[in-house]
């Protein structure tokens, strides 16, 4: 195999960018990773993982067949988890020898559920973030064990069941996933068809897939990887349904890995992205499991078939909310990955003189290019701040929940639904804008936008499809507007509705950050009001509220989106202002952050301008002033953009991009990648036989098309 | 291999849709394909191609490796061309036996260049449209021979050169492509580095790639397929550059297919889509070709090295304009493909009761779903009408050009730049909206959105990147506004600017089609005016026009986009009104078309509402009325949507979608596809060895992340 040498020198344009920047990347990185110690730890782990010879690919994975690439993913995912474990084991021992008290605290935590959730969040962030992407950019067949299987055991098992399952699940003695979606049923949970009939004579449940559409479809790792899975099924006793319940079901032998009797299981095939996740299907034919394999925290079936339901089913939310918090983080990650690649490539690529007879400038000096690249990076930063905010809120709300306080739950649900929908879509669109900004080369898989996009695109659908999320958000907002009218107390995230209710017009716009947020809130409030009133009016004519809601669907979705935009703008503003006052942060870092916040808000202003103009009386001059502000932001951000993306500290193995590497040797890397192409190892491909025969045939054009 | 039987019955929901529709699909299809005879001919050819056993795949191609899938594409693309040739040969003979006069006419045409262009357009439409997609959905390594190699020979060769090259090129005795873009150079043609130095002593040109960035990169089929290529290179005589000229260069032996000496050639590797096009790279090291291999219609180099340039270089436009016309057609095709899949799946899929305790309705009954699906289909129809319009305009303009009339050329260039940018992007976005509307199953490759998206996404970049197209459009518009001010004559497509110049405010909006078009035109005109004035003002402060233009970049792009939107709206309106008066069309077909036009215009109104509101004084009631109009359109279109997409007459082999087949047996097809997955042919995958070793290892959770 011929490969080209990639020079060890750095591209001179990138050198200049770094030399001239006033922003210190290292200081930005310290802020981004919550301090110098955390940053060092991250780098240490990355160095262990990325220097491991077994985790290298000789041939880029995009050349492999579907089957080969699954096999490659399994080899690497097990190796990756092994190395993570080994690293932490060793660093624990090191800690223990110097600091015995900390070690004791850790051992105590083993039995602590909070520590387990934190463990899951951290492990998930690793696998879904830098390290996971660096090793398994098309996904990890074992990841759902961490994200869905363990959280469900943790959240839905009774105390006895935890004793039985927790240890072997957390120690990965068995590998599981979470099977809810069916071929014919997704969003509407009550429509699931898989059934589990209780048989008191044997004290077993009997699982069946009565129809083709009842087959479980989609769970990651289900195809050939897991030997256990959670199955959500309609639970029947004596032919009477008791709703959807979670069951732990063994699907493969723990030794031989052969599918168990009555189990029809396999891989569903290639997808747009996340190609190596081994998403699977699963059908049951009279599969019997012990009664105690139904997870019984919320609903119990006693030996004789007596069913005892929990008082409240809100606890079921927990796991879903957890995943949605994680998705906000993923959305940020996709944008900073793609943003780093696009910014660096735009600094290296030279194209189209701005003045005739001058050399081609760096593409990043074209203002149209800045407008494509910079706002996406700003979103990446804001979404990370939002993810931090909502993860704190999640932990607080869950703690209150443990103490019996259900107050914050509905609001947390609202916030995570909205943020999930908003950030996943903005991230999907943003990644594609960034790819398109890299022209033809952005279209090559070696640029790595394709896999980033595939992952970002999936997150718009899984764990709550966008429109479904908006309609759930809107349902809460309709209640909230009802409360506003009655003068009732409002949850913090919707308290701005009082202002939209009180004021009949929007006054005093000035082109500053807070004014943009107020305009968004006023617009959102009025859209909510309008949807509410349309709904009420439609209801008068049509009997059913649900039919009315369908007819009002477009307005509800719009209101939910604007509300979430306003909420996000507000959170970003507060989070950054809080940071500005922190003494440990450098002035340059804070100034860069403030510019990015400003750009984020201006960009959002233009995105929703038609709605804003409908409700807020802005003049042409106001809009012009915002356009100037936008141009000015781009100008301020330009000199530091490379230093800023350097500060995300994304390892070249993580970016895995011919266009985005730290040294900027773009063309050499593109070339080197092509030379590894298996097609290029032979001068003449075997398929030439067809072409040769074809060219020798009788004339073509003589026929008349 | 286990496969599932797909039932021969039709899904009952689709049956009902078809029974209840007032629109006759067959009549729509006759309109769509320009008459009953053309439709029958299309179906006959499809039946020949799709019943050919050699063109079937046992395993869906997405399971193959990169190398395997190229080999598969070569086998099928040669077979496909063979069958097309055979079919037309036979139907020619049949025609000839019954109608000798027609046959004579055909033979005469062989020497007619107009017939050759029509032949290319038709063959390109087949390969890029129904038949090509049905057989080679990830592209065809031979297609650039038709789209770029032949047109360049036709347009750039001198008469002697045509005698030498034309026959063997049109008869596919040799296979070529078109190599212009280099690794480091795309948009800016003058920046190309490949050089061709004339050596009068041997009467040869010597080709060299002086740098890494000068390697040719991207041409379809270049990797391992073609044996010839057009190469655009800097032509030098005596060390003096004479600009970019086209050369015909042999790259592989006509018998053995081995790369010739001095030629470094190969495949560039996987991409987001069009995976099997065999895009290649090419580097030269002292490659010598005869002087006469430079195409000399526009510039001649005599034996002694004397250079004679053509009077005008506008003729070079021709080929590029041709390709951009084709892209507008492709944009329509992508939307109607994806629209058909999404509409049918939305009629089969049932989800989320609109009223509690009722069964799950067809997804297509959710208004939010209608708003995702219907406008994309409307765009697909409008873009086809625009493609027809611009193909006529192209032919007319080219004919005048042959008669020495250059008048229409600049306007044709403007129109094709704008439409190329507009339709390619709308198609890319629309396909993705349609995919997302199909939830999780839309993400599976077997739904076929992924390959449609990959093709649509590429068209935003190739043959003129979007922003570059907007800036070219804007350059023309700035000149046009200058002409308006001076009261000069305007080309038809910009004559509305007079109205925007004359009127200071927009009056009398009513929510009808013509009013929307006038509002778009008024807004576009004012944006053009504003960009013009900003440019003039900026120029006063900064010396260079080009620097000023960069600073005004955001406004120029906006103005060009709005202008094109207004133009497209106007063309769609006129094209459909023209059809409405045609007696041969059925009333139902025309009524469906008028609804789609209305939806298209309302959708466009909302897309550009923030711009419209900036310049046109619309009231809140006006906007509300348009919202009602939107809801009303969806309601009118709903009952006929399946009949309408049936009328596009897309064969199941063309759609190649588990979600979109005519019979609606969605779940059976998804299942059947998964059962063909090579991973599913073994109960336990060989990679289990890694997982087994991992699960047996020491506990995981004991470590502290």
C-alpha cells in the first residue's frame, strides 16, 4: 500500500492565525473543561486510548462492508471499555496510596445511587463525546447498555431486584439494551403490541409477538451484541391488560451466545449514520421468563396474579429525561466538532480573489463564509451551557423527587422536551451548513462531516421526535397560559408570560442582548396566547379538544419553538453573565464568550424575525441596526476564531478529518486517505471486462432516443 | 438466505385513498409525461430494463464494501447502456418498417448538432432520472461521458477535430470524463495549476502537475473507468500563459486499460452520496500529447506556436449552462421521489390518536405532517415546470447564438445561476424534511432517502457552489439596478425592477396568487436597491469595488435569493396558467395543479415573510389570512395526495424504497430487507470472541470514573 508522507510542519496560514490571536487557547480550554485539573485528566485518558495500537485502523472504516465494519466495531468497543476501566483502576490505586480518605469515600459510594447516575452520565459523555467519536465514529454496539439498560434497572427495579441485577449489569457481566419501539409503533406507547401474559401455574410470564408490526425494532446492540434486554410489553393477567411494563429478558446464551429458543433476533441493516450500532429486531414465540423478571418498582404482580400499581407513574419519566439531557450535550458536541473542521479548513483553503489581480484569500475572509461558520460555533457553545444548566436542574429535581416533592417534574419535562427538539434540529442543520461551507471536499467522507451529520440527524428522531416534542411542550404552555389568565403562580421558565399578558405592545427596542431576549419572549408569549385563543375558539365549533388541537397544530408547534428559543436565549445570557463575574476566568476568554453570545442572539433574532415583526413594532432602522451588529460581530470574532476552536481541545483522532486537523496539512491528508483506498491497490479493476466488451460493441448514436 | 414473502395484496389504507380520490392518476401521468404516447414509451423501456435478470441485485448494495460496490456498478452501467441501445435500435427498425420517411429524417439528423444536444439531454434525463436511479442509485461511473465529455467535444472542438473525435465518442468506443477542478482549486478557474507547455520541436503539448494541489480531483469515472478525459489546463507557449484551455488526453491503454506512462490516477474514496461514481484524481508527469488534442474552436495554437484567440469567450458558457439546466430537473426529480415515498408511508403508517380512545389515525391526517410533506411535492412540480421553461429558453438562446446574437446569453446565465442555487438547495432541504417526516424508519437506508439526499446534497456544490451562484446573480442584478436608475431597457426577467423603483410603498395586498408574487417582487426589488446603495456608499469609503462587495456580501446574497424566488414564483404562475387553458388536460388535473401552485406560493410567502414585512406594509390580518389559506390548501390537497403522487408514475424499482412502494406493504418489505442482511446469515457473529473475553473480565463499576 502506497501512502504519502504527511509533513510534520504546520500550515503557515494556521501558524499566522495562532500567532496573531489575542485569545489564549489553553485558557479557553481550561474554562471549557471546568478547570486545569479536569483538562489534564482528559488529555491523559486520551493519550492512553489514542496511543493504543489495537485501536488503530489500517484502512479507513468507510471502505469496509457492512459486516466487516460491525466486526471491527465490536473489536474496538470492547478494547475501549477495557482501557477505560484499566485507566481508572490504576488512577484509583494511585489516589488510594496518597489519599486513603478519598478512596474510602469512593468505596462507600458504590452503594450510592447518585454516584451510579453520575457514573452513567460521565461514561455516556465519554462514549458519546471525544473518546467515543475518536474510536467509534459510527457508534458503539455496547453504548445502550450504559445509556438505557443500566438506567432502567436503576430506575425501575425494586430493591430485591436491584440486589439480583445491579452488580452484574454494572460490571458488564451481561450486556443489555432497551427494547421499546416496535416495527409499527413508536411515539404512541399504549399502542405497543408485544404481550407478556402471566401464567400463575408456573409463575412465569409468556412473551409473544402476535403480529409482524409487533416485532421490536431499532434497539442498539440488539442484533448480535447483547445477551439481555429490557422489553416494554403489554402485561396481561387472566387476559386483562395492565398497561406497559418493563421486563428483563435473556435473548442469548451467556456462554455460546446462541439465540435462545423462541427468540427471532437480528440486525435491521444500514442506516444514514450510526452504522455500527447493530440496531436490531426481536420477535418472541412463547418465551417464558420468571415472574420476578418484570421490573417491579412501580407495579407489582404477586405470585397469585394480584396486580399492585404504584400511586404515581411520574417516576417513569426519569430515564427519558436523562437521555434528553444527554442529547443537548450531544448537539453541542456535533457543532463544535463540525465547527472546528470548517473553521480550520476555511483558514487553510484559499479561493476567489476579493480584489481582482490579488492572490486568492483565505476563504474565512469572505464575509459570506463567516456567516456560515461562526454562528454554528456560537450555538455549540450556548448548547453546552444549556446542557450544564439542565443537568444541574435534573439532579436537583431528582433529589426533590426522592424526598417526595413532585413540583419541578412537569417543568423539567417541559424544558427537556423543548431543548431536545430545539438543539437536535439546530445541530443537524448547523452541521450541514458547515459541511456545505467546505465545498466539494466537505462532501468526502474523509472530511468526517458525514458521520457527524448522521449522528446529529438521528437525534432529531430518537427519544422523542421533534414535532411530538413540540406538541408536548405546547400542551404545557397552553396550561401555563390558562394559569396566567387566572393569575395563578407560574413555574420560573414560563414566568415571562405574565409580562406578555400584561403589556399590549412591545416598547423600547434597542439592539442589545437583553432587548433581543425580551422581544423573543414577547413574541413567544403572543404566539402562545394566539394558539390558546385559536384553540378555545376552534373548540367551540368542534366538540373534541384533540381534534381542535390537530387543527391548531401549526400554531402550537410555532409557539413551542419560539418559547424554547426565548428560554434558550435567556439561559445562555444568564449563564454567560454568571461566568463573566467569575474571577478565575481570563478577560480574553470572557470577551470571546460574550462576542459569541452576542452573535448567537443576533442570529436568533434574524431566524425569528418574521414572528417578531408580527408582534413587536420594530422600525426599519431597528432591523438595520441589528444587521450592522451582525456584521460587527463577525468582524470582532474573525481574528480569534482559530484560537477559539483550538480551545475546544479536540484531538486529531476525535476530529478524524482530513480538513480539520490541527496542523492544517489538508491536501496531504486527503491524498494520503485516497492512497489507502483498496480500489487503488490494483492498476486495473476486474470490472474492466464489462467495459471492454461494451466499447467493442456496435455504434451507439445510430439509434434514435 | 431466509426471505419473507411480500403479500401480493395492496395495503387497505392505500386502497381507500385511491378509491376516494377525485383525481385520476393516469390522467395526471399523461400530463406529467407530455402525453399518452410518451408515457407509454417510458413504461415500455422501463419494462425492458427492470425485467432484465442481470440488473437485479441479490443483496441490497448498501451491504457491499466500497470496492465491491464499484464493481457492481460497472457491471450494471454497461448492461444498462447496452439495453437502452438495443431497445432504441429495435424500435427504430420497427418505425422504419412502417414509416420509411421518418427513418430517413433520423438518418439525416445524425449529422445535426441540434439532434446531438437533444440526444444528450434525453440520455442524461434517463440516466439521471427514472431509469438511472432504478438501476444505479448511487450514481453511474459512465455518466460524465454523456453529461460533460460529449458536450465539451461538441461545443469546443473545431470542425476538423469533430471529424476526428465525434464518432468514436458518441459511439462510446472510448469513454471519457471532464477534469477541471483540482485538489486546491475549484470556483476560481484562473487559479488552476495544471500546465500544458507547447513544444514546437515535436508539435506536442507537455502536461505536468507541478504541485500536490494541482492534482485533478473529483471527475466522475476518472478513477478506474475512463480511458480518455478532457483536461482544463493553463496553456503555455514559450513560457507565456495563454489562459485555461481544454485538452483531450488519453489516460489508459485502449486494450489493456493500464494507466499510461506519466499518469498517476485513482479513486478519491467514499463520499456522502453518489458513492459509485468512481470520482478520481489525476496527476501528470511529462505527459506528451499531439498539438491537435487541444480543442481549438475558441483558441488555436498553430504548429509554430502562434496563438490565435477567438473574438469572444462567451461560447464557453454553453456547456456549463446546459448542466445547470439539467440540475433544475434533478431537483424536481429528487423532491417527487422523496415526496412519493413520504406521502405513501404517511398514508400507511398509523400513529398517535387525535382523539383519546380512538384508533391511531393515518399519520397523514395530522396537519403538522401535511405541512411537512405537501409543500415539498408542490416544489417538485414547480421545479419541473421551471426546468421545462429554462430548457426551452436555453434552446432558443443557443439558436440565436449560432446566428451571432449574444443578447440573451447574459440573462440566461443569470437565470440558470439563480435557479441552480435555489432549486438545488430547496431540494436538499426538502428531501431531508420528508425523511424526517418518516420518523425512525426514514433513517434506514432501505427507505432510500439516504441516497436521494446524497445526490441532492451534491448538486448544491458541484457546477457552481451556492454562494458563488448568488454572488454571480447579484452582480447581474447590480448592473440591472444601475440600468433602472438610468431608465435603460431591461431584460424580461428583471423588468419588474421598474415597478419596485417607481413605487415607494406596496399597496393593496390580498391573499391571492398574484399578490404574493407582487409582494415578492417588491421585496426583491427593494433588497436589490438596498444592496446597490450600500455598495455605492461603502465604495465611497473603501477604494476597491471588490472589497466593498465583500463587505456587502450578506445583502447581495439575500437580494439574489429573493430575486430568484420572485422569478420562480412568476414562472410557476405563468406556466400553470398556460396549462389551465390547454384543452387536452383534464379539469381534475388542472385543479390539483392549481392547488399545488397555491400551496407553493403560500409556503414561499412564509419563508420570506421577514423580508416581505420589512418592505411591504402588511397588517396582522393579512398574515392571518395567509395562514388560513395555508390550512385551507392542506385540506384541499389531502384527499388527492396519493392519487397525485401515483401520477408521477415512479416504478417501484425507481423508488427502491421499503416505505414507498405502490402496494404499501411497508412492514413486510422492511422485514424482507433485513433478512437479506449478510450479518443475519449466521446466528453468532465471529466478533463474539471479543465480547466473551470482555464479559469474563474483572468488575467494571468498582473503578471510579
